[in-house]
């Protein structure tokens, strides 16, 4: 990703865990940009480079109506002056989500495809041979290569023994694992319910020598992808009040809940140093009614 797009300052926020002898530091990738934030920058970087180098007529990608990936792709292409098409899962809604309105305002052309057609992406890709297609969610080795650069932002990387992040496609987790040091364990918190193919898909992007460093935890999905319970909303508000740390309900809130819960159950040995990657995604919170969140 050309650096001019990255506006905000990224930093590390230490979180004090009362009663636990653990250091928890949060890498604030959400600060990259107020709307288009987090890991999507890193995952898109080398796809965009390939598209530019290959002189394609434009870029296209896939996602749902609330997708952080769709909005990030729209923003990046608009900034770089690249024509961009978003294939959106499901029939055209009567009322566009805020994410789709924003993507459209950023000149992304929206094409709605039925769920059946969306499942068979090859057919769509073959119909547009001039476009460079980025896989849904930026999944793939090219996405993982960009995500590996996330750890370059950490000043004292070797100090940490655990690195924790949310996992959707597992691309970010794979990239982080490839860049991790041999004494570090990388833990991905799956935000999907029973996504048992995630390990295999993630490991397909991990270099052989790093495969032993990574594991996925499946116990903190709160009902499934983009689903939540009041308990999660209360947790997000508490974390905001106690630490001024904004979380999103799809990814980072579930992962942060997991890390605190696992710490409480003594998953991490005493004196552990944990790096939590706040992967952004706060724009998704705009789908809540005003007043639901305190931030
Ligand atoms: C997309 C996204 C993820 C998931 O990344 P994967 O590489 O698909 O696992 C995690 N956090 C946020 C905020 C995201 O937007």
C-alpha cells in the first residue's frame, strides 16, 4: 500500500490487567484511518501493486454489505485513481448500508449478485477478464505477505511471547505467524461459528517452519459472524470506560474478550507479555442504533 494513504499514527497502548501478572499491549492499527482502518491496508498492499504493474482495466473484489474489506478496497482504489468494482453478496437492498453508501461515494461500482452466484466466483471472474480480482477478504498468500508487515510496526517485538488477533479468513493470522519469532505463539480468535476449515485455509498461507507457532481458538464467536449478545456490547462499553479502547463488534471485541477470559483462566503463564493486534474495523459499529455504544 503506498504510504500516502496511511494517515493516522499507529501506536502501542499498554493495558493494566488487575490481579494478573501479565503485560498486555495493544497495537492500535485502528488509528490508521477513521473509516478505513486496520489490517485491510496491509492485506491489500501487494494485490494493488500487482494490479498496477499488470495494467488492468480495474480492480474487482467481493464482500457483504457491511464488509470492511469492500470499503478499504474502495478507498484505496479511489485514492490511487484505479477503477473499482465491488461484487456484493445478495440482491440489491432497498436501503444501502452505510458501508455501501461510503463505498459508492468513493466511486466503487456496486454489482449485487445472488447468494447462489456469489458462491461460484469463477463464473463472475470469467465474465470480466480485464479486471484484476482480489479474493474476498483479501485471502491468499499475497494478502498474508502484506499482513506480515504488521509486526514491523512493533518496536520491541522480541519482548512478547504471545501475539493474539481476530481471525476471519485467517490471512492476517498467517502473515503475523510468518513474521513471528520462534519463541512466540500466535493465537487467532475465530469470529465465525464452527468454521472448521479455517485451520487448513490459514495453514495453506503459513510457511512450513512457522506452522508450529500458530493456533486458532473457536470458543468466542458469540453466536457467529457479525452476531453478538448484550454481554459483548456491555464488554465493549466497559473496555471503553476503563481503557479508552474502542473495539468493533465483529472482530476485535470478540478477540479482546477472549484474551481477557483466557488470561483469567490462566492460559498465559505468569509474567507473560502479550501483544494484541487491534485490527481496526470500527466503521462496522455504525450499524448500531445511536446510544448503544458509549463511543
Ligand atoms: C477483516 C478483519 C479481520 C479478519 O482478518 P482475516 O485476515 O480475514 O482473518 C480482523 N479484524 C478486522 C477489524 C477486520 O476488518
